[in-house]
């Protein structure tokens, strides 16, 4: 089966992006005064892998940058060139340029060559303390005789005198031609290459002879991008021959070469997968990322999540229909449905876990942001992360990055003071921003804290008055802090490229609210600020409690439910004319009556006749008056706003087992409605 070349390129794009992300993370964690050898080797390997693969695909601009970068890193790791702080800056710039080039190739666009040329000049100037070995300025599509005569340093001492390589391309004719041309050009820049046998319709296997000093590991890395992994054969050319019987009957292997049971492998080959003869494939393979994971398109995962959601609904419908049947007469049916419910629940959890990703995917983007912005503002800032392994739905991972970026930029610009001011206040000159993530109930909590100056209450109130906002000195701190989320609000005196336009924090709140979350602020003047973001773990399925009000059914997200009870007349209190207060264990809770809020006829209106469901959101408790509790069940979330319109007090909708639609309550909004009655009752 032929493979579309664009899909084939996608593998390179994804792996190159991973190498670049890894390289950036390692560079940010590198100690210039005492660099770790393993870190240097890992950075070098990332650049080397991108260079080899880029050459194979003919991305010469990527190859040009990584070639010079690789040369510098190779000398640094071998100790012939001392690493300096300006090198880290240049390497990070190279990482940015490479990402830009990669994005351009991914979008079939042409990148600006000026930054590439400027970067190459900058990298070249960093070698002034010691001369670099002569290397070509850029990859050349034709083999370079000088390069063949003097190959770049490899582990040649342990490499075989000559390699014989074979592989199968599972590509269409046009794609295979391009891949082979690029491969031969890249190999030809390093070593002498001879084509022993070309692929044909009868024998679709290529055979190459690669000259003295060829590194088997580098050759295999190149082949992995264009050939079937299980078809790659690498051995010493002076060995008996390639194994003719490799157990792959679908491919006619070297009929002209007599079979040989083994190959005389070089020392370097021991570090890579051994010759793929029949005995090799029957042996256990060492653990590796490629063996333990696969790349799956997100759309396919989303489709699977939707199908499981429909399965949950179907299972609920069957359970509801079977509830009317005699459990004794239909014992086997009830037992089967109980097993189906367990299996459905397990499948739901397994499928949802596929979409769960560690939040380190987001956190890893911020060390570079903090470093660059701190340098630009002349501040000293350390970033600490806690709970990077906390998992979150991929859909939320993609959407939470931008709000967190705004929060961190706000802490850097407005929170952390300049070093001199911090020292004058008895603080260490280096400020600290702490990113924390953890699970709490059915939510994930992300905190962005700093040990800076804290929020300035008088200044915020003054700015609010300038903008004509209704404020007064009697407002509590929490209400004042929320003013910074107003559109266009900013306390910056001067508009800069970092802040001052008032377009950041309101976007943060709007985006977080759109994800079903909320943001809270705590601040102490002179000590720092902590902003807390609470989000649901997933946007697809939730555990809910179904309640009845009149003939309607509503779903309460289970994570907000504290308890349910039936109150007595003695516990119903009236304070300052407010009758809807119930006393629960010494605490007076405001009551939200759904029948009144949604104008539901035929429901119970007396507080002592219905059932109170005690809810808690944002640290505030309230009692929800309903007619009856129907049960607990997982529900599939369906957007009400996209299918109808936004309704106050309603977060989403779902389809029940009997096929009718039930509304999912927005508990946070209901609690805020109840809170509004408290000042009147005070």
C-alpha cells in the first residue's frame, strides 16, 4: 500500500518538534559554569538527529543551521571549546529559528532566509576562541568529494571498513524517487556510496555499499525516516553476505547472494538493534518509546470518545427499560446488564484516559518565557513547577496554555519587583514564580503564585474610578481584585510591548469561563499574589446526580454535592425579611429554588416538603431545593450554547436513558445567585 508523502513528512515534523522542545528544555537547565556531560550529549544528539533527517528530506535550510550548530556542540561536549553564556542565548535563538523553518515547511510556505543567514554568522563568531574544522557552508545536493575524502568525526575507530545496507521503501514511485535521491545526496556528503541493486517490481529491496568509516547508527537514523523499520539490514560488506531468509516472505530478498547465518558486526552496531534475522524477531525487544506508544490522530480519539458517550447513553436506556422487569424471572438479563454497566464504565475510563496528558506539556513552555521576559525587564526570576505529572484532558491542555501565559507575564511584569527594590525590602534579589497543579475532587487546580509586591488596592480602586466603574471603599479585597479582569483594565503607567493595554486578564477570565472553570485571586501587599484556576478534568463526560423538579430532570455535577437532606420547619429561618435560609449544623445557607428560577409548574414549593441538596462552589455553600433525588450516573456533556443559546444557571445538556434531554446545572452560577441574597440578609 502506498503512503502519501505528506503523511510521511508529518512524522518528521512531529519528531523534529520533539527534538527542538527537548533541546530548549536542556539548554535552559544547563549550568554554564559546570555543564553536565550527559546534557551536552543529549543536546548534540537532538541537533544531529534533525540534521540527518532534514538532509534526507531535502530541507536544506534546516540542515544548514543544524550543521553549524552540531559542529559547535560537538566541540563543546569534547572539551575543545568552552561554553559561554552568550552561546546559550545563541543556541536558544537557533532553536527559535529552527521552529520557524519547521513551521514553514509544514505549511508549505517559504521562510525568510535573512534570520537563517544572521544566525549562521552569529554561530560562526562564537568559535573565535578556537578554530572549527573545515565544513561546507551548507548542504549540497551533489556529493562533495572533499567531504568523502575527509568525513566528519564519527566513531570510525569501531565502525566496519565498509557497510552493506538494504531496505524496502513502502512508498509510491514518485515519493520513492525523491526519498532515494535525498538519501544518496546526504550519504554522499559523508561517505562514498555505491548502489549495488535497485528496487524493482519483482524484488523491491534497495542495496547500497557505503564507504570506509560509515557509522551504522547514523545510517540507521537516516533510513528510519524513509524505509520500513523491519526491512532495514545493516552489516559489514566484507562479511559473507546478507541473510537471504529473514522470514519475510512478502519480499524477495537477495536471491543473488547466498544466505549467511550471521554478520560480523562492528562495535558500534552493538548499540543499535541487531541484524533482523528470524531469531532476532522472535527475541524480546528492548523497551523503547516507539515500541510502547503509537501516534494517533486526535480526531480519531475524539470519535472514539463520542462513540463511548453514545454507548453510555444506550446502556442507561437498557438499564431503565429493564428496571420494569421482574428481577427474579429475568435474573440473567439483570445480571448481564449489570456486567454491561461495569464494562461500559471501565471502557469509558479507559477511553477518557487516552485523552489525558500530563500538564508538563504546558509547563515546559514557560521556563523560556520567564527567562526571556526577565532579561528584557532587567529582573531576576526563578520559575518553580510542582505537580507536572498531573493529568488533564488534551482539549483543555491546548486551551489552557494561553491563559496561563497571560497570568505568568502578569506576575513577571506587575508582581516581581526589580532586584534593587527587593533587596531594599529585605527580600532576596531573585524573585520566585511557582506553578502548581493538582487534582481536587472532580477538578484540576492550577496555581500561579509569586513572592512579589502583591496587588495594590488603592491603585486598583483609583484606576477603576478613572474608568467609571462602580466602586467604593467598602468593597472587600476579593471584589477589588476581580476588577483587574474588567475589559481594558490596566494599572500600568506606560504602555509597553509587555503590558499596559488592558487586553490580557479579561481574556484570561473569558477563556477559563468558556472551559467551565473559574479563576480566584489571593494577594497580600508586599508578600505576593496567588491566582488559582479551577477546571473540570474533561469536557466530555461527568458523573452527575439527577434530580427531579416537577416533570423536569436536572443534572448536578457530583463534585459540587456535599450532602442532601430534608429540612424541618424549625430549621427554616428568616433574617431581615429573607425567608429562604436553612440552618444546617449551625450554618445558615441561602436557598436556590429551581422551580422559581426556571418557572417549573407542578413542583413542591414548601421548603420542608422538598429535598435540599447542599452544594459548595468557590468556598461558598448554598442549598438547592428539588422535589426528589433520582440517582447517580455518568452523563455525556452536550453543548447547549452551540445548539441553542446560553441560559443563565445552565452549563450544558445531556441525553437521558429514556431519550429525553436533561439540563446540567451551572452550580457556580447558582451559588453566586444565592450569595447575592446574603448582604440583604445581613
